[in-house]
C-alpha cells in the first residue's frame, strides 16, 4: 500500500467534510494525472472510496433529520439506472478501442465534467436568495412533490447519474444545484438529501465498476484509511471556518484543472 494514497485520501476526505464538495472532482483527476492510474480504474476506485466517505456523512445527516427521503428516492429513480448506463458506456469503450484511445477520450470527458462541476459550484455560491424566495411564494399550497416536480427530479437525476457512472464526478455538486433549483428546502436539508442520495448512487455504481474489474482494491484501502478520519476532521472544523469562500476557491481550482486537462 502506497503511503501517498493514505495522505491524499486524508486530504480529499478533509475537503469533503469541510465543504461538502464531492471527492470525485478531486480524486479522479489526481489518480489519473498524479498516480498514473488508467481512467477506468481511477473512476471505479473513486466510486468505492466515495461510498465509504459519503456513508459517514449521510449517517450523520440522517441522525440530524436533515434528509428528505422522498426527494432522494425520486432522484435515485433517475440517477441509478442512468449511472449503470454510464458504466456500460465506459465498458463498451474499453472493449471497442485500444487503451490509449480510451485514456485520451476519458481525460477529455473528465476535464469537461470538471469545468461543469466547478461552474455549478460557483453558480450555487452566488445564486440570489430571492430566487428561492420566489419559488416558495409560487409553490404555496402546492404539494411538496407535485407530478411535474417528480418528473423533473427523475430527468435531472438521470443526467447527473449518467455523468457519475461514466466519470465518477458530480454525485454531490451537480445534484445539489439540481435540488436548489427544484426545491425550496433549507440549506441543511439540501446537503443532507444530496449526500444521502449520493451514498446510494456511489454504492450501486461502485458495485457495477467492481463487476467490470475497474477497482484497485489496495489503492482503495489506502485512500479510505486516510479518507475516513479526513471527513471526520473536516466535518468538525466546518462550523468554525468560512465555507462559502473555501467552496469558491475549490470551484475555481476545478475549472482551472479541467481547462488544463483539456488544452495542455
């Protein structure tokens, strides 16, 4: 087991606990660029790691009753089947093209997804509060889960789920923006619902990646040994640090890394 994987798992777990931003946005590019792991293996390994770290966060939110299970279920109805389709797309690429072509194609897709995730985080940080207030007024007297909202939740969940299955990125950040746009829930409920849904999504996708041999188990073990205490430390410090500026800095870094992967 490489000690550097433990240290990086600690670092990523700390950021996840501190900002709530999904680890895949950081972990997958690092495994590919920093550790020379093939793209399919990096994606599968990250999904298993993410399941372990997110499980801790979702359990905490469930105890705090900051999870809307109904919303999480409808997200999952779209995201979980779509994520399996994303895994199958990756497997099709592995069997249809040579490893070099798969690697270059997936790096491009991952880089574009990083830019999308970074942009969504910036949008989430600066989204005017009056947007949510207007939605609350508009939705007065309407069922919290109207038929229209259920349909949109499933559709947007499927879009995010496919990206997760294909790249391992977006299970937290993109889904959180979807929830912000669709539901007038409190910030704590948004985060709790997002993390709980992401845990199940990561678990199912991780199992599918295992079935296709896309998981490096010794590497996953090292990342998890560092990641679990990292999440706990980050979660403990989160109330005492300015979350919004940290999230914006991380988002800008993701956009920068994505652009660098695309063009350099």
